[in-house]
């Protein structure tokens, strides 16, 4: 791999081989992502040097070039595909290949009998999610501020919390140094034996199911499981000022290499209210603790407000999912970026609205 800087960090510890590039190209071709497949296959051709490993996998230069020609055909690049086929057939090491010759003849006939069409390669602009994961939001300095929070609960008069305000609409803040190494180690030790694949609730099927957009493992813990969970929940009360009775359990999650969570909202939509929200109300707030530093990737991005929060061990991010009318706030659309290097551990708590009657004032719009 070429040396690249991702978010001001350089990574060049591993080199890809021709076999690696071919495997990537083959997989992308099978997914019908022909433009991307072509890039990988071209790289495989460029760096190809015959060796025992390639012979073991029966992978010749001609085989790679044939697949590359197919990607060109799938893109309607007939002249380029014909050129590649001619190169393959003219190689001294090339064996008689009647199928390739037949394909070549068909392409020549197509070119002769059809007007050449201009080939245009369109590339969709990056989404807000992609921009946030690439660090495009991180350089935008907030016009807000950092404070020692001494007012949310009486206890904070004695032990203020370091709070960084990122947004007021929607409300989004970071608390620094709110989970100790000992608490992190305990929660990880508790979770590891019982981790299971994370799921997403399907409104249509009325059940939770595994989806490609959420690749993590998780474990739930009751608030009073032990001293650590009790302490963490008390700290959440101090951070938010909310009543936690009736809220959801603590959830510990691990995202391995490539682990991510596609864009989503934490609040439930109206059609799900009768089944899920009726007892304790909707998810008023989300509290997300970062339990590890992530060397690269793993940010929580909010595309609609162009904000990204990168994992820092011991910090927590808090945001309100509902607006002042207690309706879902669509500005809170967020996602967990893929982990590129490292492992991401988080603990989160979803705080329900029903028991906040005397904790959270109702504001006029």
C-alpha cells in the first residue's frame, strides 16, 4: 500500500500482493462493482510476478487480464476490452483459448455493427456520512465553549464535570474523563463472555434482526448488576440530570476491524409507538461512553449538523433525540464510522422520556 495520511496519521505497515489485489477485484466483480473491480485487477496485473504462491492458486497473468477485460466489457468499454484480449492472446506464455477467441470475435463484430458510444464515468459525490468519517467535519471549530458543569445536580458542586458543548440544536455535548480505566476493564471483562451479534428492530417484521449496516457485538447489563454499573448509572444522572428509572439497560458494544453502524436515528417512529414506546415513552437522550482510543476510524458522525466526534478513552457524548415538542429530531441522524485500525469499545444508555416529567421542563417553541 502507498503511504497515506488518514486524519493526519500515516499508515504504510503492510504491502498488498498481486494475489491480494486479484482477490479484491474478483470479489468486487462478483458484486457487480465493475469500475472498482477494474482498478484492483489493473493493479494486480501491474505488480504480477510469478511465484510459488500464485502457482499454488493457479493464478496466471492471463487469467487476471481476462477478468480485467470482462470488467471493461461490463462498462461498455469495448475497444479497451478488445485491446486487452489481443494482448492476452499474443503473450508467448498464452495457451490456446478458444473461448477467449470467440469472445474477441464477438466484440469485434459489436464494434463494427454499432456506433461507438461515448463512455462516461459518473461518480456520486461523497455523502455527509462519508465526509464525516474522512475527517472533513473535524476542522470546523465550534463557536460554543467548554465549561465545568456544576449545576446539573447538587453533587456537581463538589465534583464538577468537564463538559464541551458542540451543538445547542440539537443538544450535543461531550463529557471528558467520566469513565475510569478500572471501570472500563470491569465492563469489558463482564461483556466478553456474553457478547453476541447486534441486531436492528424491523418495523415491517416486528422483530430484531441482523443487518449488514450494523456490524458489532453487544451485551446488556441491568443497572444494579454490580458496583460498577451502579456507579456508571449514577454518573449518567449527574451528567444529564435525568431520572433513569424506566430507561433501558446499559449496553456494552465492541466494533472490530471494519465494524460500523450505518446512518440511523435513536428515536422510534410513530408507527412503532404502540408496541415499543407506550410504557416508558420514546428515547429522549443517548449517552455514549468511549472505552478505548481508536487508532483510525470509529468516529460518531452527525451529517445533518456536520459534526464528528472521534473516540477518546474515558469520554462520553450526550445528545437529545427529541425536540422540545418531544418529537423525533431529524437533525440527530448519526452513524458509527468503520474501524480502520484498532478496536472500538463503547457503553451506551438510552434514556426514556416518560419519567422526566419533573426533571425536564417543557419549553415553548
